[in-house]
C-alpha cells in the first residue's frame, strides 16, 4: 500500500473532488463513518449497543475538527452520551466543519468551547468517565508544536481510562515527519483516510498512533495507486508475491548457493546466527568462510553448512580473498560482515569482493564500518550484480559521516538519497525499518517489535536476505522479504513471550512458520 505526505493526500482528495464532482462534505461524512465503525468495534458493547455509553470528542478549528463533529452527531444518533470540547471560537470553523458544527448543534449532544483553565474541572470529569475519547484536534494541516493550552488538555487525554481514537493522525504528530515537539495524543487506534501518512511511520509517530486502520472514504482506488507516489508500506499481499515458488523437482542446486563471510575470535556466534537465518529461509547450499581460529567451532555449531577455514587466525586477513573467490564460483549471492570484527586488513578483501564478485552482495555490520572508512569503495560496484547494505542508524551515521540524530531526523530522505547515490538497496534498520531502492522507491516495514532489540537478530536478518537472493529473488524483494518475515517471526514469538526474552536463534527458527502462514493465507484467499 502507498504511503503519502500531507501534500500528496491533499492532491488526491482535490482530484476526487474535481474530477468526479464528489462533494468534500461527502468525504468528511465517509471519514466520520469509518471512525464510527471503528468505535463500534473497539468499545465492548452490552445488550444496549452503544446506547448510554459516554464519548468525549476534542475538536480543533480545521477539517479534522469537522470530521470529529460529524462523528459526534453519529454517536448521538447511536444513543451515546456525547460531549464535544471545541478548542477554537465557533466562528473560526469554516466550510464543511462549520456545517457539521451546525448539524451537531441540532442534536442533544453537549458542546463546550474551551478557552482556558476554567473548564479544566469539567473536562477532567468528562474524560474520566468517557468510554471513548476521540481526538479531532488536528489532522494533516498541523505544523510545529501544539498550542500551549491544547497541550495541557492532551496530557489529560493521555491519562484518561477510555479508548482513545485519533482521527487521521494523532494530534501533535506532524504528518510529514512524525515529529512530536512536546506532546501528542497517545491513541489506541488511528483511523486514517485515503492512504496512511508518512508521520505514522517516521519519528515518534509509531509510538503515538496505536493500531492504524486505513479507510478509502470513497476516494477512487485508481487515485490511491498513483504511479507518482514512491513510498509504500509492506503488506501481507505484497510480500507473499515475493516468495519464490518451489518446484517439485527443485534441489539444493536450484535453491541456490550462498556464501557467508563472517565471524572472528569471540564472535563465531555471528556466523552461526546468520547461517541459521539463511538455512531457515530456505537456502539450498550454505558455505561459510571463517578465520582459521574459529572455523572448527563454527563447523560444529552449524552442521548443515560447509565451513571453509580461511587465512587469518582470529580475524580474516588479506589472503582470505582467495578462499572467498574460489568458493564464490557458481554462488548466487554473498553476504559479508557479521562478527568480522574491526579488522582493517579486511578492507582489501571487501575491495576485491566489490570489484570481482558478480552475484548480489549483502554488506552488514563490520563490513559497513570498514566501508565507512573508505565510502568511495561503494562506487567500485557501479550497479553491477546488485548491492545491499543493511545498516542500523549508528552504522548509517558512520557511512554518511553525520550524527545518529541526523539519521533519525531524516530517515526516509537519507535512506532514499543514499540508495540512489550508492546504487544499492539500503535497509535502514529501526523500529520501522526502511528499505530504499536505487530507483528512489522506499518501503516501510510494519512488522517486528522491541524484542528484536537483542544481540544477534541483525545477523539472522543478513543470513535471511542472503538466502532469498540465493533463491533468485531480486535484491529489492529479497530485502523486503527478509525484513518483513524477520519482523513477523518476532511478532509470532511475542505472542508467547511478549516483547522480551526471546533469542535471535528463536527468531530464525520461526521464519519458516511465518512464511508458511503467509503462503497459506494466500491460498485461502484464492479459495474464496
Ligand atoms: N484527506 C482527505 O481525503 C480528507 C481529509 N479530511 C480531514 O481534514 C483534515 C485536514 O484538514 P485541514 O483543515 O487542512 O487541517 P487540520 O484540521 O489539521 O487543521 C489545521 C488548522 O490548524 C492550524 N494549525 C496548524 N498547525 C498549527 C499549530 N501548530 N498550532 C495552532 N494551529 C495550527 C492551521 O492553520 C489550520 O487552521 C485531515 O487530516 C482529515 O482529518 C476530510 O474531512 C475528509 C477528506
Ligand atoms: K487528529
């Protein structure tokens, strides 16, 4: 599914209004209905349905507030006890928002204009009793920090016991950046219209939006698949289509040989974990190149892989290149980096790899730190054979010679700019990993949880991407598939363990299960 910034959403909305003559009021009404439907799903209903339940709706002066007033009217019609708090003078509401104010004023719902401190007690009581709190303060029109008075009320909303639903985007979260200046509404659910906004995946946005529900509000589907939009969020259906088909007569040769250059003294685990990631993602033949001093250890820990002992006792040295080259014959993919250690000698091996190996190459961890010392090496690849880089923000900061804060502030822009510049697929890891393609497209990954913040999970991901490449998946899709399933594996483990205490090996072990579930879901769809 495509993901848009505020300007792109407005253009789509304008097109629908002008080309098909759909009145904007109709879009607002549909938006309101989408929110009402979600409220009906969220609030546990008694025999009486929503009747008698309490709702508080915080309304701003723009069209987001207009949506909120339309929701308020519908909730009154459903029998709810509705209190609307307007954070503007009523005459400031214009157009569709003003009309919805008028319609609401014709119902039995209560409405208060909040001008300062004096309504604080009333508001606090209403919020304490509300089954649902609806945030219609600001939508995609907000820039900068929330006004001071609203901020104080937002803090109250964040302490309210009821279910909090944000309309379009949590108020206080900037639609284009996800930036939160001081505070924002912490929603349990965000119902967003047309297409999801960048801010739901960037900055602090993901911490505030809760579950995201997307409703097309009757905007034509053809506008929502606009070619000009180059940011996407990965969904089950997209990723399922990337899984390579297994043929009945397939064998280890057709499932691909992959080379993993990894490990050093004290970090043999990195090669083992990356190896597990590869094996659990279906690689046909895995060959690990490791320094002499640990080769036996790695061999004993991962029986299914062939391990080649290469020059270098504790770390691979310059001579290791010959082993890498020999083993890479007929390889479909190569990954280098996990656990290599800060070993300056390996730079020349990387240089040879980039110059001479023709299959797709994944660079991770220490390989990236070494490249950061000589970023010009990336141009050796010149787009030949596919290049994938999988940095976390620290590694990306070193590669770009800037601070981690710079990376985090501009994740999307930097990932895309560097993917284009380096002619590489860039997997910028984080709570929402971004996969950027050299053609300028970017994909947000919605799977995964904080349980992945543990040593070794990155190694598993590298191995998994290696395996998808070895099976013939294109570099961009191998990155998407690897990242998405890795996150899903963690989400599967979270069902049992919550967000901590599962291990990188367990993440690897879950990959076939989540891949299978995804394939099976597709079959179910086809059976109707
Ligand atoms: N996308 C769609 O198809 C539809 C969207 N709808 C809803 O409309 C809002 C966008 O409405 P808009 O009036 O443009 O913006 P806001 O409601 O967010 O209000 C902006 C309002 O606030 C002022 N402002 C901006 N920043 C600040 C600030 N930091 N402090 C104070 N005031 C600020 C700004 O000047 C404006 O006056 C969208 O999100 C949807 O909810 C339609 O209803 C349905 C179709
Ligand atoms: K909102």
